[in-house]
């Protein structure tokens, strides 16, 4: 029978449902099923969360992540109904349209109140682990017995798809090990995915899996109507402080739709006018599309309580700064996003006379020069700390009971590692996360790296063993195509330094770019220090590393370990009377962003004889060498042999560079 009398709670939940239904119907695109089923748990969660709609970036707010990002109309409805200016009723009507503030999946850089960008399933729960790590670290660092300066929760709403994706298992395993008690995941257990019932592919006991991870696990059997049960579960979750909590909330996808609920048909398609009419009757919703009763706005508005929450915390902060001025000043500096004065001066500088080291060793020196002066720096490696050389010597390990430390052991979990670092950065508390593995395993974490770039999250990716020069491990570990694959990701800086100064310069660029991720491709083998390199020149993307007087006849362009090879070839060619320039190009993206005059000063258009030398795929290099130039690279897989032998057999020798250069010069 149709519902005729509703409590304000029921009205509010149905308002969430019908804003989603109406927006998807108007757009003729979207996912109404999740908002319809998850509306009760979302309503209860948001009613007790602490946040200020008029200041979405208030630091001590609770964070909410919709890991099942396809159900984003749930999030937009919550933002609108609780009082965020970022999502008006017109924005909801404009769902999924050009330049809308309500895009097809939540985007943190578009919609205020959206903490992270979600959509690829599993990423959001991993971001949530990163947010919880950030909260735990800052609480351990700054809280005092008489002052809880950092005290908030991270809530994640995840679905069956999130639990199927392997990345979520990586992150949740680590979260259980770390005992992140401020992390609460609500699992929308509706048993439906795009292919239909999850029974066709997903029959494991998720609760037992999370128990094995070390989580506190609860179950609300009736997530459709048991609001008190959901509220009780959240309170029980908060009472367990030494474990993250997973609350399985069993729901019906598309709840309220007489003919399409509990089916794949309502997962990712509009209901249609006829079914919407029946759903309105079934749920007793008498309002036309996009109309919300005033009682719902009054009930759900968080404006007054949010302002009160923030005012109370501002008093805590003011008292803290007065009582603990040094820590208070540092904490405020974190929140400002400003790096300490003179931080870049700590980066090592080198002369050509200094001993050559692998760029991964130079990276280690940079990290440990920065760490004492930039306390915001935090991160680690995917079980390769002593190969990537990423340990911060000034700190211990980030572990349960030792959250103030800054060395995070991610374990062999590359994909989750990247997504966790996105969460740490998007906590927006000034923390600067870095993570490390072998460059070839960037493929394992490409989804997270792509979302770093899309989300404007300036994570630093430290990738070592950058070419066939790593040697005996062979083609499975030799990243011949990886640098090229990373270069095509928009808003990602890929830097392959040629020596110590360029490595320091790469870190200077990476640290300064807080809305743009940087990937450092670092060598295992030693590199000589170049005569004309510098820390600052890396920001230009390319520079003249060696030159003849007058206009060059030939330009050799190299990156990383191959720059020195180009310089040696140029020196020999000059003895034969040839005018040769060598350009080191550590970062294509930065060079592309220079003005036309600078580009012309490095690569004059009149000089068409050009040769690129890079121990990786030749893809993309023709844009720099042109139709009259040539390339030395690797367009096959590598081989297992000592690094020097690999480089020789694949043509990275002085003789081969000379031969190619002479052919160009005629």
C-alpha cells in the first residue's frame, strides 16, 4: 500500500532518493539504484557527522568517501540537503552535463564537499585508508593530554564492486595491520552488480575476510528501514578505537521501485517515467521532480551545528597555540600548505668532480636532506625500502602505537600504495606523501597514478631501476615502455634525471607542485655528474648540457644515464670538426610549458639533424627529432644479462651513437 504519513526522517531519506531518481531521469544517464538503497545509511551517517557546509575545508571535519562513485547522486543530494553552496537544486538538475558541478562521478576539484575523486571501484576505500593514516599521524604528533586538536573520523561507503577489486584488499589488509580505529567503512551489501546477481562471481563471506584483515565487523540485516540499527552500529564502531570497522549493511538496490528494485536494470539506467510514477506512489512521495519539502531542508541542514562545531574547534586551536606555541605554529604552517622557508636550500648540489652515484642514491640523499626541514614529508616503499633507498633516517616506522613516525611500510601492495598516498595528500593538511617501487611496477599502480593527476594530488612517485641497465633480473623487471606510458598521462610530471643536480632539481620541482604529481625515474647504475647541470635548470625541462661555438649542425638529445653517452659522442665528433650540441631533457612536460623563445634557444628549428638517445621506447621522440632526425631506443623487451651487457647489446654504446650521428651528418 502507498505510504501516506511519513516521519521527517522518512521524508528526508525519500528526498535523497527522489533527487537521485529525478536527476538521472532528466539526464537520461546515471545510477539511481545505489542512492535509492543506500539513502538510509547515508542519512544516518551524515546526521551525526561533524562538518561545516559553509566551510567545506574546515580541518577537523569528518571525511566522507563514496567509494562506489557511480552512485554519486547520493553524495550530491546529501551536499545539497545539508546546506553546501556548491550543489544547488539547479546543479542537481544539470547532473552529468557540460561544465556541471555534478559530474558523472565525484570529482574533488569540481565540487566542494567531495573529498576525493572516485569512480574506478576500490580506489575510494584506499583513499579512505590514506585519510585515516593522515589523521592518525597528525593526532599522534600534535594532540596533548589536555588538547585533542586532531580528532575526526573517515567514513567510506563502499559496494560489492569495491570489495571485488583487488586494490581494496591490499589497502584494507594494511589498515587492519595498522589498527586505524578512526576508519569506518559502510558496505552496501545489495548483491547486485552490472551482470546481475553477484552470485555469478562473488560468493565469499566478506565479513570473515575483514575479520581476517583485523577489522571490527558489524552487520545491519535491514539497511532499508532499521535506522536505529545503523546508528547503533556506528556508535559501536566508534567505541572500538584500535581497529577499523566494517559495517555490512544489507540493502535492496533501487529500494521502492516496484518492478526494477533488486535487479541489474536499476544499477546504471534511468527508471523511466512509468516506473518513477509507480515508485512515487509506492513510497508516498507526492512532490513533483526536484521539489523538496521545507521540513526536509530544516531537518537535514547542518549549517548551524557545523558552524558551532567549527567555532568550538577554533577555540581549541587558539588555546593550543597559546599553550604550545611551537607546535601550534608548525600545525598552522601545515594547514596553510606553505613549505618551510629555505627548504630547497637543503637539497644537495654537485660538481663534475664529485663521485658519480646512481640517481636512486641521489634520491636517498634528497629525501634525507629534506626530511629534517620539511616535517610534512611522509611515505615509504612497497617492500623495497633498501632497493628504492627511501627510508627517512630521522624517523622511525609508522606502526600501530607509533603513528607519529613517518616511514610507512606499504608491503607488496603497489596499487593500494598509490591510492593511499592520494588519500594522505587529499586530507588537505599539508602532508606531502611519497611512495616507491621499481619503475616497471608503475603498471601495477597506473590507476592510482592516473587519479593523482586527475585529482590534482601532488604525490611524489619514486621509481627506481629505470631501464635495461638494471641487468640480470631481465625483461620482467626492465621497464622499456613504462616511461613512455607515464608520459601520456595528463598533469603528470615524469622526470628522468641524468645526475645528482638533476635529481635534486627533480625533488625541488616535485615538492613545489602540490597539485600535480611527479614521477621520478631513477637509475640503479652510477651516473657521472655533468658539468653544466644545476638544481634550478630542471624546472625548464631541458637545457644545453654541452655545446660547440656557433650554430650546431647536429643536436643530440638524451635523458638519464644516456646524457653522458651523448656528451662523449659530441666530444669525439667535435674533434672531427663537427658542431654538436647536447641537450639534456629530464622532463618533456616542463619543456613543453616553456615559452617559444626558450624552446628555440634549446632546439633551434633550423637545426633539423637531431638524434634522441633514451634506453626505452622510442614512442614520442619523433616530435623532438622531426622527420630528418633519428632515434636510439628500445622497442622490444629487454633481456637477462649484466646491465652493461644489456646496454651494449641494445645499442647504447659510443660506437652506435657515433654511427647514427655520422649518418645524419652525411
